[in-house]
């Protein structure tokens, strides 16, 4: 069984198609969903970096920092997904057409989503409480005079 899994992960689509009795290459059923997901992820990240930071999270520094960190990594994952699709479709007899790369990409996407959910559930409430305490302390701090004496 381990040999079959290893062969299944590291076999190019041309060989997999001929072993399965199919003429030509093995079909890739997830081309359009994968392309749409990767392009949409890149567009969302681009829109956020150009306009969304100013419009949606301008006065929310915690959300702004979180989105800056996590959407940057999401853009990297989506950007890497596009050459993997290209390699699967057009370079189907070569190294990057193996299933292993697509499953590694999916694993990286799941790890990214897990880290983001962990941040939202565990760390964000603590950061929010700390930020609220900071804001309440700041309202009692004396404001310094912005004007300096003209001459001494």
C-alpha cells in the first residue's frame, strides 16, 4: 500500500493515464476551480493593499495588522498555485506535474487557514483587551503642549 501511495503521489499524468488504461494523459478535473480560487485570492489581496486598508481598517490597527500579515501569505500561496496549475496542464510529463506538489500546496493553504483561525480565536481577544486597556489609559494621560517656546 505504501508503494502505491508513493507511486500515486510522484507519478506524472502521462504515466498515470497510460497505466490506468486511458489514452493520453490523466484528466485534471480541478483546473477551473483552482484557477478561479488563485486569481480571486490575488485580486482580493491586491484590492486590500491598494484600497481596502484605507477604506475598511483605517481606524482599526489590530485588524489592519492581522490582515497585513495573513493576506500577504495568502497572496504568496495563491501566486505559487498558478505555476502549479500551468505545470499540470502544459508540462504534464515533468517534475512539477506530480500530484505531490498540488497536495503540498493544499496542505500549505490548510496550515495558513489554521494559523489564522488560531489567531482569531486565541490571540486576537487578548490583543483586543490589551489595546482597549491602552486606549483607556491614554485618555487619562496629560497631553503635552505642542507649541514650544519661541525663545529661551
